[in-house]
C-alpha cells in the first residue's frame, strides 16, 4: 500500500523533520508538549485530512484558520469534539476515520505554532523525476481489445492508486500506483494518456493503451498539491502538462511526453484586497479552449491567472481578479466562459476566457462547490449551470448564455433544497436528470443519500445509495456518466478504520433510477472520469 506525506516527502529530500512539522521548540507553558514521533504523526494526519481545507500553514481557506490563539481559546475538549463529530456547515466527522488518540493528537497539534516548509526548485523536482517507458517504446496501437473509450479512470484515494474500470464489463482492469489522495485526473486530447496529481505532489502519466495500463513517467512537483491540466490548443496540443502546488504555492509546467519539469512560477502575492498572501495556493488548473493558455486559479489571492503557454521563455501571465477563495470550476458548453467557485466569498465567479476578463460575480449560497460542474438547458431560463454547496443543503442554477439569453446571464435562475451540504453534481447532454450528492454532511442518514433532479420539472428524487453501518463511515460521493449517457456511476467511499476496502461503485440506470450493478471490493473510491465524456466535453461541465 502506497503512502507518502508532506513530512516523508521532505525527509526523502534529506530535509530535517523540524521543517516538516509545526511548533518544534516553540511550546509555551500552556502549549501541548509533543515528542518528535508525535509531531511526525500529527503532521501526517494534518496533511492527509486537514490541510486541503485549512491550509498547510493553517491560515484557513474553505475552512477557518486553525491558528494557535484561536485553537487555545476553544480548548482541548471542544477541539476534540469538533474533529470527532464534524459540523453541519460542511466539515465531515472523523470519529469513524481516526481513533481517539489520533483525534487528541490533532487537537494538540493545531495549538502549536505552524512552521513554513521549504520551497522546491526545478533541480529538486528532477531528483525525483523518472521515465519508466521511453516515448519511442510506447505502443502504436492498443495492446488489448477492450473498449478503452468507455474506461472509468477511478481515484482509489487512500490506496494511492487509480483503478482502471471497464465501463462495458464493469471489470477492474488494473490498479495503477500513483500519488496519495489523487484529487483529479485530466486527459490528453485523444483520451489515451491520463495525468494524475496526488496530494503528495506526485504527477503521474498513465497510458491506457498498454496491457495492462500503467504509469510511463512521473515527477514530484510539490510537497502538497492538488490539480493538473494538459495543453490542447493548436501546435501545442498535448505538448505541456501543468501541475499546481499547495506547498510550495507555485505552478510547474512539464513536458507532456516525459514529464520533465520545464518551468516553475511562484503564486504568492497580493489578494483582491491588497493584502499579501504568502500561502497563495494553486486550487485548480484548466486548459483554455480556443486559445493557447492555462487557467491557474490562485486560491487565497482570488485571482484567475491566464498563463499563455505559446512561449515559455517569455511567459505571459494575465491576472484576473475575482474573489477569495477560488476552488473548483468548469467551462460553459461553448468553452468561452469559465465558471469557478470563490467559496469563502459564497460566490461563483464568471470569466470570459476569450476577452480575458471577469464578467460577473454571483452569490449562490454558503460555500459553493460545483466540482467538475454541470451545464444543461432549463425550460424557463435556457442554458444554465449549477452548484451544490459545502455550507448548506442547496443547489443553485444560473443562466450562462450571455449571447442568446442576456437577461438570464450570470443571474440565479432557481434553487432547490437538499438535506445537507454536498461536493458534486453531474449531468449529461443525453440525460433528463441532474445528480447531486450530500457527501459533506456528517450524518450517515444524509450523506449516504443522493438526489436526482428532473431537468424539465425540477422534481427531486432521493436515492439511498448505501446503508453501510456508521462504523464504516461510508459516504455516497461523485457521480459520472458512462459513454452513452444512460448509466450513472456513484462512489461509496468507506473511510472507517478497518473498512477501507469495503468501498463500492453503484451503477444506476439514468432513466429508471434503478440500481443495475455494484462493483465491490474497492479501496476508498472517490472521483471517476469516463474517457469518452472527458475527451468530448473538454473539461466543460
């Protein structure tokens, strides 16, 4: 089983543990006193479970800051209860994931002073860059007879692997070792190569034509990372891959064939209020349809950086101000307008990627989180897009056709309520439905249920995806359609101690909403990406 963390990544580079954990040598009389082994364990737990929402330096983002003065004021007992039970505002419970000692250790740790980890140079990256199969040795045609365009490239989060699942036969073709807790995977223009980014900064390239599919090259571009994108415009099609770091806060452009790091740019700077952000993390990355650029969404600064990749030696970067804190986004169906959550501001931000400027901000509800997003046609408003929210049980849809429906553009069309906060919603051009999860709610009877909305009537139908017992801490999360758009795959992410391999994917008939099949025995399945849909939608919801 593959495990890598911020602290072990630092040690792999020969750096002292004091740089990997916070608070060593800073303890006051009223500060918890942890041994070096406890600090290392606490650092690992924080990296795996907390840093994504609260920041490597604990300064807050999607979640509030976890700085010592505030944490000491809450007190040890209250901190332990919050970690164990979660909140209805979007923090999940950890009582089934961590044991009592680990919860106590985390509560101790966040009362210590955070310490900056070191930066990472291109030379540091090259020390951990490997090519396993030379580009000239890759196959010229698929080595198997499977319908690889209907493969589901599936995150097996805590296993540090991607499961390659045949969408026709529902068989697990193979499990490919990648980075720990992969957040997302992006495809080459033809769907053959897939690029994954682990939370440990491990950027991997997978070839689906090989039998079985396998990693052909990899590089570590950060100690803590989140997203990846592939160039797809003109002569630069499939030439570059970009990875974004949480720490160090930077983006790295690599050669798409070999994964050799070519360019690194730090993203620290000033936010929309003119305040300096040392930890300005790269939240999400996208190729821009129609122009040779990447969109680099800088979380804490609230800026969308449009990075022109046509000339890496003379890099052109335009900084479009929106709102804090940027998270996930998606394009409208035309590929011109980018729609991204500025979730700490409770807004969706809208950018014209052709004109390279912000065109709107919209308050949709508490902490919007569209995930990969969803676009569809509404009978009243015409083309719309939507988001669920991490802070409340709500799905909000807005108009996104400024040319055809200017009065509806970037304005709320309608909202529907669910029972709890969620992470993802999905639809398909051939479907009459929009599916949405409630995975951010701490209670089992809520987060094991997903909702399906009829696009025409807006009628909502709940589906009980799983009834696994509370100790398995299984949550229904992330929906993905198959190639034909008539099946929806929903992950059951079992996170409880001793139950990690109890995860499943439940396959539903999109028309009848009836269960068709269960793919069982998966270790912590979360996001899934259908090859055909991702080729043809070009990162659009």
